[in-house]
């Protein structure tokens, strides 16, 4: 038994908030060679009893041993089985159906039975020396949202472990990610989810994985052997270690807001109706849009979330958490998670979707909505203000915005550029969704234009900009325009304050055949088409150089609201004749001595299909970005107080 892991478990109570009793921890299976102890929190079982069943197989056969658990106080039940049970399986039953419990750490195929393992056996060689890549500020992150299967499942990937965790350990994959320059991967769900049958992996199956079953076990379909409980754990750790060695952090998609179903869930079978919210009419509330919503404000659910987050940090060395539908969770729970994680490592970044998918059975003012981000003590939220200012509204895939050359969202983009803070030059009455600033500092804003939800960027652009699909225009011209607009979109993201975020594959002009919601579409829709790298080499080069530009210049990564207000100033959208212009947004980063090697930076985005002239502070400038090309050494020089910006492109100038 790993003594270090025992010590970590013993210290859990000192990390968790003291307001929560140590009696509420979820240690459901504790293995040693001499004996295995089982503990279950099942308060309502006091009216009956709790049975534990032991199995030799993770899926088939009858229990070879059944025993009653004994009460341990009012809420907990315990049992100890002598002998070495490694390799065996177990379930609990309080009369609502068998379950591996709420906090299983290893399971058999499809996650219906808990597995008895020694977690020390799942540590790859060198795991004890694995180190979290360092960052100075969340603004230093470049987050790359990735689905394990999407990345490698295509034969065009050239990878051996197609669709598996181990693909992300292969030198070809690691070198690709390092060359691109990203330093954090937000993995779409990698916990054990219910919507893929792990016994039928020879048949085509796909799901994003937002269907939680066992929150604290890696998903088996991404392992080379879902029948072997330790394999998925070890291979997940091998992936994390390989990414860490490459300087890439790993972010866990935390989907605590709902379960795959209610009656079959481990929560319901352990403590019926406790973990879910109900409406005043007694119906299950559905703020998740998935048929149920969990009740984070209840002590045991809050404790579960805290211990689960800590477990992924301790056992799997996770470096960050993205909370799915964070607006379903209460503010107090999210504050407690941030406080706990700060005591472990304050550099572990936490962010989430600042909305729900429906009405929650809990007061909105107490929920971790985007508007309440300023109360979350450093937890970030996605900026749909910025996203939709660029691409168009969530409600209509065919309606464009600035990227389509349509005026009206300039102020919303400016709000995104400053990182969602209060800024004297941003008129909040003209911002699309928010009438008040919602961040204290720009590091609390996720700056983005696309993610797994909705259409990917290429599909959205084609759906909302008619010229990109007009067959009367040559394919060459359509592709050239697509590249210009795509590059302009991401330039807005990476030269804005906040934490930049891109959907994996955008750098190779990935598309999903126009599918809006590809959560269960086949591989033919979701997989990377690696031949795009040869088809659109300029796209990858631009993304790589754009990421490096941001990394090289701290002026784009200011960490506080005060610094942004001090150094970032918007320029009037007018030419030398005083003519005001739409679809043109410019700003300067000034007085940068001691902050950046460039003492003065000018950035202008032109969303028009025509070149536009714009006033800038008079001076001599070096051109770093122009016409879809980035070269920090210089593409030329400009003097004067007016510049012309090419159509559908960004212009970046600097003075040393």
C-alpha cells in the first residue's frame, strides 16, 4: 500500500473547509493486502440496511460473497473484509439498485461495479517526480480545448493509439502541440461517462461525454483495455506526465451539475433525492437541460465536489478545472473550491460557463452566473459578449456580426478586449449581454470565439457569411477570404486581455460538415483531418506565430484591472478627415517601459471588405502584423498619424 497516498488521505480534513465534518468524507474503498475496508454515506439506509456484494468479474457473474454493512453513526455504514481482495469487484445496495457508490476510484467495464485496486500500482515510472508546468498568471495560459478521440482517431493522424489517452504520449503528437505553442489542454470529459458502451468499442460510437456516471474514474473507452480497472488510470497518468514534460498543463472538464440520469445514478441509489434539486411542485429541476440538476448547496454535494476536485489534483496531478454550466452551482460552493485549491496551489486555474441551460430551483442571485463572477474570488468565466460580437448570436447560426462586416457590436468587442473589467472608454449601455462589468481582473475572463458547443469557427463563418459559400466566386477566392476572417477572429482573441481559449483543430481550419451540435455525431464529423495541414499550411503558421506573439509580449497579458486601465486606450474610429467608421476597432498599449520590450503597441481590427484608414498617435512604427502575416522582427515601417488597414485583417504596430 502506498504510504504517501494514505498520508494524503489523512490530511484531507485539514484542506477541506472546517465547517464540513470529517464524518462526511467519501472514502468508500480502502485497500491493503491484509484487508479492505468499505465505507458508505447512506443516511436514509437507517430504515433498512446496506448490503455489499463481492464479485470476481467486473461485469458478469453472481456475487461470490454478500455481507451486511454495520452502522457507523447516523449516516455512515462500514464493513471490513480480511484477506487480499486486489482484482475483485464490489457493489453497494440499500434497496435502490446496486451501485459502486458515489466516490468509486476504480471500476469494471462500463462502470457498474467498483474495482478493488492498489492505486500505487497505477503510477507510471517517474510519477512521483512529475511536476506541474509553472505559470506566473492565468493570462499566460493558452487553452486548447480537446476531445481525446477527435485528436487522434483518424488514420490521417499517423498515430498508433488512435482515439486513446496514449496517443497524447506519442512523440509526434507532443511535438505537434509544442510546435503550435499551446501550454494547457482542456480535455472534454475524461471521467467515466455513461453514453459509450465500453464492451462494444469495435462498433462506431461517439459522445462528448457530458453524461457523468463515475466522477472520479477515467473513462474506459479511451484506454487500451476497459476491462482492466487499473489500465485506464495508469494510461491517463502517462498522458498527464507526457504533457507535463512538454510544458503543457492539463485541465479537467468538471461536470458536477447533472448526472446521466436520476434513477440509475450512484447518487440516487446511495441517498435517494438528496443530491438533486426539486421545484416547489416537487418535480426534478432541470437547470442543466439534461433532465436533472444537482444541489451543490447541500452539505454532502458540496463536500463531494470539494473532495472530487482535490482527488483529481492529488491522484492525477490535474492543473485546472473548467466547470460545465457553472451557473447551476451556488456561489458559496465555488468560493469554497477556490479557497481549498488556493491552499494546495493557487496557480491551478478554475473557470466555467457562467450560465445554466434552464431555470434552476435556486435563487439566481446565489448562483455562480457570469454576472456574479466578481464574487468568485478569481474564478474565470467565458465571455459570450466577445464571442457573439465577433461571430454572431448564439440563437441564430446564420446571423453574423463583426466578422461578417456587420456594424453594431463594436462596444461589445471593446468590452472583451479589456477583459470584462470596468473601463472608462467602454459604454456598457451598448454591450450586447452585460450592462455591468463582471470581472475584477482580466484573468477572470475567458476570451474566445469558438468552443465545442455550437458550430466550430469555420462552419459558423460559412453559415453566416454568404460570400464564403457563393459558387459564383472561385474556390481560391473563397478560401482566401475564409483564411482572412478566421485569422482576424483569433487575432482579436489573442491580442485581447484575459485568458485565450481555442477549440482544438481551428489551427488547421477544422470543420464539422456544418453540424451545429456534434455531441454524438460519428468520427467522420468530429475527427481531425490532418491532411488540412498540407492543404492550409498558412493557417497553422499564423496560429503558431500569433500564440508566440502573445507569449513574447506581456502587454497582451496584463493581470489586473488597474494595469489595463493604465495602459490600454481605445483609438477613435475615424480617419484624418474626421469621418467616423464602423466595423473598425483600434487601441493602443502605451507607457510599457518595464513591462514589455515594445514600449508602445497599436492594434487595429478592420472587419470591412474594403481597406480603411484610421488615426493613430503620430510617430514611427514597425509593422508586426499585416495582411495575415506576423513577423515580430518587422514587415516594414510606417510613419505619421494615419494608417491604412487592409480588408478583413488586423494591423499591429510597435515602437521599441
